[in-house]
């Protein structure tokens, strides 16, 4: 079960969803974009991205299988 970092907001998660949907960046590098856009420390941004991955893995794997 994923533990949501206390600093996580719906805006952070929506940002990551949008970033993933656009294909602009490899999601493995998405923490730097999250940190820059929301003025977050790098370690907090990484924790939020890990949480996002853990809660979206089923969507991500399904979209990979669709291609």
C-alpha cells in the first residue's frame, strides 16, 4: 500500500498525470519538473513521484500493453 507524502496535493498529482499524458518527459525524470513547477525540494518531489507511480501502476502498465 502506498503511503501518501504529507506534502502531496491534488495539483501535484494532476501535474504528473498531465505530464505523463503529453509524453513530454520520461516519467523517471519527472521529479525535477515537479520540483521546479511547485518549488519543492528534490527529495519531496521524488517522494511524490514515487507515490504517483505506486498509485498509477495499473494505468501505466495498461497503456504500455495498448501500444
